[in-house]
C-alpha cells in the first residue's frame, strides 16, 4: 500500500483507528491489515516533509541506527547479532562513545539500508 496524498493519509489513519478500536490483540486477523496501514502511514511521513506528526530525519549515525532498529522492531541485542558485533560495542556506538569501523559501515548499508553517503557524512 502506498499513500500519495494528504487525503489518502487521513483516510489511512481513520481506517487504522477503526481497526485499533476492535481490540486488535484479541483478533489476529486484524493485525495484518493494521500493520500494512501503519507501515504505509510511516512511509508517507518519511517521504513527505511537513506531514502531520512527521518525525525529523536523524542527523547522526547513532540516531539513524536507532531509527532502523525501531522500524524493524528489534531489541538492541538482536540488532547486535544482525550486525555481527558484540552487544557492548553496539551500545557504545549508539551512545557515541565509539566510532563505526569500515566493516560495520558496510553491514549498516547492506543490512539496515542506511545510505553510504549518510554513513560517510555522519560517521
């Protein structure tokens, strides 16, 4: 599902609200459509500047990694496994105490889809 206009955006929110009002936890059949709507809403907010409630795009590499972690609904330890780094090292990177290596930069690009340009500018 792709939202292209503010009218479609408002309609998607209305539909999502209706689904959430139906006790989505008790009805697994509603979870798929709700997830699709939520992802479409989020995608629209990222693509369209000035969209209501749009979050600002991260300006630091640790913030971008954290955003990607949240988008994929990963725990920090799961993200560390995905990136093949010790959890402690990932924690230091996210807190800004450690810089990324070239190897990790490549994994951030390949596995989290963070653009190489963003990595180079903010690393």
